[in-house]
C-alpha cells in the first residue's frame, strides 16, 4: 500500500486479532485516530489501537483447535499449532505456535509463540516467553516459576522509551498480584544512524526485585551496571509501563538512533493470600 497524501505512515499488516500495524517505511509505529481513519480503519480510543475488524472468538471457533497435539491436556477455542505433552495442561484460547510440557500448566488467553519447558503449575502470561514451573506448592498456578522474556525497541533521541515484548505494539510484561519478582535484564543498545558512528554500543545489566500488591501497586529495588561501553552513554531501568504492566525503559542520546534489545529473566514467588 502506498502512503496517502499528507501522511508519512501507512498500514503494514493486520494482526490475527484485527489490529492494524503501521510503518513509516522503516519502523513499526502507532497511528493516531486521524491516520487510522484516513486509511479506512476504526480507531479504538479505549485501547489506542487501530482496528481492521472486531475480533470474534465465535467466528474463530469455526477454525480453532486445529493442527494440535493435545494428548497432554486440553485446548480452548482458537488454539492452533500447539503441542501439549504431559497431563492436565491447558491453553485458554486464541493461542498459536506453543508447546506445554509437564503437569497442570496453563497458557493464558492470547499468548503465542511460547514454551512451558517443564515442571508443574506454571502460568505463561507473556508473548514469546519460556517458562519453567516450580511446583506451585501444589496449590495454585504461578506461585513458583521462572520466566524468560525478550523486549526490544528503538530510540531517536533522549526521550525515555519503554521496550516492547517481542516488539509487538503496546505489549509489555504483565504484572502479577501478591508477588515478589526478582529480575535480571541484559540490555544492549547499538547506534544504527544519526550522529556518532554506526556500531557504537552500550551493554547495561539491571538486577533487582519488584513487589506487586493485590492492587498491582509496585515497589522496585534495583541496581544498574555498565558491563561494557563502546562509545555510547545511555541508561536503562525496570519500571511500570501501565497500571497492569512493566518492563525495561531506556533513555537514549539526542540525535542518535539506537536499536535496543533486552533479555530478561524473572524469578516469581506469589502468595495465595493478599497484601
């Protein structure tokens, strides 16, 4: 599709959920209402998304639950290309390209391209994640587990920017109520244009923990260490992004284009009681 007159962004693709991803020709961008409607789509003010159609799980049911190997549990509507091995594992629907191995593990609705490697009582809540269940004290899902998540984004200046999980628009790490989550994030930024020299880099490591209350209020304790620097000076921190999500935020450099990636490991200890 060509750029419309007066616009420097255009639709790139339509996701399975009906959301439209825009591009400026190089990077993925989020359209405002004017741009969204100019290309004939519907702007959802509540979510800030541009929609090609309203997603319907009823419509999806006709095509759901196909190409699966579900000898180790059950799949709910809209599960595609997924393997369940073990026993009593569950996908909550609208999932594709996943693997669950182990016992009594669960993949949350809409989570894709993820793997629960083993253990029991794990709960996968993030896109493209790798999870290992810790047994959960044989009480409930997600009480004890470890999760690996990838985030990335780009900065063009020194504006603080939240990294995106799997580089998906408006997608971050999900908060977990009544929990303490230890984290280690290895963050690398590389100059890919603008001022300075292409290839300049910085490698930062974040270590710490966050407490989430029953109402998802958060308290962070963390350190940031520069592991290596090859010409770039930038910062990163773990913090809230929305009321229900968190992740790595980076601050780049004025007039330098930086490509960021973060490999994040999360150690989760969750209570069944509230605090």
